[in-house]
């Protein structure tokens, strides 16, 4: 059975215009990544996980994650934490910042997060997990989604035990990454569990894990009955994977296409994070964009060594002169930065004023 990935679907009253969701990825899902994902066919994009404690304490870097641009919608902002009341306040803040959906992280396997009682550990504490969902759903006023792993231990089926309970507590959709927390990213996502979850709950389910091609997306959708697939690692430095999955556009991008997307990505990220943070942050993206046989390996190494992102852009344009016209076209299509909701224009309560 062929599934039409361009078909829209709904999370309560939020229309999602395609059946591909761009995964939340810490250290990756900056605004440039999310906007690019929307341009290449993602129906829903998601911020990386945002600490509710960081929001509570008005940590400047955490607040920076709440920057939302006009062309990102529909957008989910993901929060993590372990205290229902603090999560509820964080939900209010992310909705004030422009989130269409508040996503709750019950999947993070990283020790720094789990040791605080947040992320995947909440799968072992269903009462607390449900209390968090209920508090967030009441506070948010927009649909709430939950993203989870299969459980903590290998072979765990906890996601199936907890699924409908989370829905009863107020979750409007569930995303399942069917690996255990212990597995981290090893082995394979077992989407037979996704199929079981779809049978058990009466909300749309998003299938996350190892979706790297149109064929795989079609087969996961057809065999699980999920409403959408989520794509993460396959989209790193490779938005073309998204259009291949959604529309079947199988053409490899030209060098000019790759250089142009990277240049726009670099410039937008510098605008978001500032030169100092962006120059370190961007290094991994050079390999992701320029790899896959697109540019010679020494070229990537050369970019990583350059001091400033301006030099990176100059070097890319020298290697791929045809990219300049493409960059101009791409940048002309981006909305005016003045249209963004910046922290300055947020309600005063965001700063803890009231
Ligand atoms: C670098 C990286 C960072 C991630 N950060 C998050 C995160 O902040 N929140 C979350 O729910 N999942 C996070 N994930 C998990 C992904 O959203 C996704 O569920 C997982 O990578 C499986 O999908 P994939 O095979 O398409 O990559 C992260 C994954 C990676 C690789």
C-alpha cells in the first residue's frame, strides 16, 4: 500500500501539512535547521529539548531556544523536567514564545538528564509522568505531545503500558522511538512496538527511528498505521533526504546546491547564536553537508580549521562559484528577520517580571 506523505493530518486543531516530522535533536535543531526542514517538506518541526529548570531560572541561553520565526509553523517546542508545576510554567512560556504544540521529553537516555529524574526515567514512574502531562496540558492551551522510548531496559514494553495513560492525562499525540534508553542509538528501532502502540491508543502516533528513505518511510507507515514518520539523523546536513522521503525527489543535489544551503545555514546560525558559539557549533555540519562524496575530504578539514565563519563562506563560494546566485535566491525567500518573535518582544512574564 502506497501512503501519500503529502497528505495533511491533525493534532487536535493543528493541521500538519505532511506526514513527515523533523526530529528534535539537541545540538542540531537550531532555527536554521527547522526552517530548512519546513522548506524541504517536513510538516512539523521541533526544537531541541529545553530545560524547564533553565526556563524557571531565566537562564539566558535557555531562553534563546524560544526564538521562533514566522516560517517555522507548525512548530513544537520540547521541554524536559521532572516537576509538574515547573513543567507547567515552562509550557506557558513556550506557548507565549509561539509554540503550536508543547512536546514533553520522556525519551532522553543521557545520564545528565536522567539523573535529575527527567527524560526516559519517567517511563519507570508512570504516576509522575501522567502528573506532568496533566499539568502541562492544563497550562498549555495548545495540544501537548509526548516523545518516549520503549522503556529503560532492553526488551522493555513499558511504552505500551503507559501509552493510553498518557493520553488520558492529556497527550494529544505520542511519538515512539522504539529503542530502550540503555540502547542509546545502537541496534535497530523495533517498529513492531509502534504498530502495537497504534492499536492501543486513540490518538495519532508518530514513528521515530531509522527512517532514512522514502521506501523505509512508506513501509513504516504501512506496517504500523502511524500518522507520520519522524526523521532525525538522516536529515543532518542533508535536507534533500526530506524531499526524497516526502515527494520521491531522488536527485542528488549539485555541489552548488550543497554549498548554497550550507552558506545560508551558516549565516542564519551566526545570526541566532552569535559568531563565537556558532563557529564551534557549525563544525560538525561541515562534515555532514560536504560528506557523502559531495566534496573531497581535505576540503572539509580545511573548513573546520578556518577561524571565522566568514572565511568558511568565502572558501565555499570560491570552491562553488555557482552557489552565489542560489544563496541570493534562498535568502530572498526567507522572511524578514524583523518579523521574528524575539525575546525582547515577549510578554514581560517571560523575564520573571510577573
Ligand atoms: C544528536 C541527537 C540529539 C537528539 N536530541 C533529542 C532531543 O533533544 N529530544 C528528543 O526527544 N530526542 C532527541 N534525539 C532523538 C531523535 O529525536 C530521534 O528520536 C532518534 O535519533 C531516532 O531517529 P533517527 O533514526 O531518525 O535519528 C536526538 C538524537 C540525536 C542523534
